[in-house]
C-alpha cells in the first residue's frame, strides 16, 4: 500500500531534492484523548505538527497539552468556527457577503487571544474554517497581524497578496461526505504521491510543501493507524523533510539539499 510513495520518494532522493511535507491538524479547542493520541504520534516520529486552534473556544487545557509537546505549534483557525454562508452556499465563517469590519474585529481579537495564551508557540497564520474565505479579506490580513494563509489545494502563486504567503493542504484522509470514514492508507499515500509527483515534474509550484491535513476529533483507530504508517514510511526516508509551520512559510532556499527535519 505504501510502495508507490516510497518509489516517488526514491526519485526525489536520486535527484538530491527535498520532499518537504508539513502536517496541520484542525479544530482544536481543548485537551482530549484524540488530541493526546495525535501529539503522541508527532512525538514518536519527532515530526512537527501544526495545531489550528479556534480562538473563541480554546482553553487552558489546550495550552497545557501544547506546552507538553515539543513538536507542536499553534496557528489560528478562524474565530469561532461558525457558519456565516448564505443559504445554498457551502459552509464558511469568513463568507462572501458578510460584513468585512466584523470579520476584521473577530480575526484580530482571535489573534491577540491566541498570542497571549500560547506565546512563542503561536504563529500568526490564518486557517479559514472549512478552508474557505472571501477574496476581499486577503488584502487586509497583513494589517491585522497575519503573516500567512493556509487553505486547501495547490496554490496558484506563493503570495496571495504582498506580504501574505500561502502554504496549503493537499491530502485529507477523511471522506467527509461518506460518514467521515477514513479513505484508507493506499488512497492517502496515493494523494501524497500525486502532489509530490506534480511538484517534481513542475506541474505545480515545486516549492510548496505537501500538506497533510488531519482532524483529530474525526479520527478513529483506523485513521490513526494509517497516519502512523504514513509517518513511519516518510520520517525514515532520506529525501523527506517534515517542516514546522514557520519553516513551511519561510522563503525557500535555492541551494537547499536533502535533509531530514526542519
């Protein structure tokens, strides 16, 4: 099930290139057994994990859980994860047609709250709930204190607007419209291969790290075992570099060679 991924990574290694990946986990509010399991996976494989926390709902238990994990950093997951989309439109908190000033106030308040709660563990990167956001909001994000944006799908360009880089997710192992089932290790690995191969052949932005998206609250035993297998295969491969959020959003070095972690 994992062999096609290993073959793709071998191609990266043969070219002396880094197959950069990063891991984002959404919808964090508090400490739970599911979150502990996820943080345990990050610890076991010494792989950085980016926790997208909901500012309005985050509590001291989440702060303690993050503080106990050397691998975890925190980014901002909207404000309250409430749907403000118009009837008939797909769910979105930062929705088209919503009052922009209200979104500004919420996002800035959320950023200030998370920075106070998590200190240096917090990186002011915005993750819109449901990975959707009205385009008119993007130009205002740097002024609101955000240094990056992360949604889903290959990015068309590194910067959404000046001073706002984006690094997205590309692999989601949950079938949300089919009872939130795990899609299986083979399908998960295949999606990783798809984005890596597109990067290697320059069919998409080769510098965008391949993003693996998880939702610990939606993960059962099968999904956790699948992510463990993915980490086991990649963390040991000489071409792979798992990135922290800060490293994923840093400007790429044109002279960087294969390395294991950043």
